[in-house]
C-alpha cells in the first residue's frame, strides 16, 4: 500500500481539533453493510495513538 500523504481534520482525544496525516487507513465493512474508512492517528500533544473516521473518498494506505 502507498504511504498516506493527505491531512485530515480530526478531533484528538485531548479535545482539540487538528489537521493530521494518518499512519494507516483501512475499510471496516460488516457483512451486508455499507462500511466506513478508519484512520490511525497519533495525538501530537500526548503521543498516544487513536482511531477516527476518515472521508469515504480517502485512499487506503499504510
């Protein structure tokens, strides 16, 4: 998979809104469901990783 390059505006666990580039993006799709794309981000303030929903048109990357 290609590396992630586009920034996405997400709300961090510390409560602030930031534009971050995800470390990885993948599709979660239950059987018979539409599915959503999830991104793995790192909080710049604490360094902890968290997951957040990304737009459907964002490419899957690692």
